[in-house]
C-alpha cells in the first residue's frame, strides 16, 4: 500500500464536511468521488477524523495514516502503524 497523496486525502475529507451525517451518507459521498471504502472500520475512521478535526490539514489520524489499496479503496496504512 502507498500513502494517499495529500490532494486525494483532501478530496476524501471534503465530502465529510457537512454535519450531521449518517454512515450511509458518508459512504455515498466518498464513492461519488470515485473511492471505495475498504470496510466499516475505515468508514468510522474517516467520520471520526473529520468530526474531531484530526484530519483537517494533512489527512492523518493520531494513530495511523490512510492509504489506497491497489483496488483504489481507502484503507489503513498498516506499514505506517509499526
């Protein structure tokens, strides 16, 4: 997995900026931008990051970073967690 380029992180984050949102709405907005969400945990991370302001500038989470899988899914960057 490779780290998500900053401009792509911002695209993903830009769809999460309206509150309140349901998980289904967030998933729909992310998919409209051409991304897939790897699993429910990643969806929760995306929602939590934006809600708590952790990802507003650099697309990072205090405990992990995001990555795109070869299939274009937003996923957790496992390599960055070590």
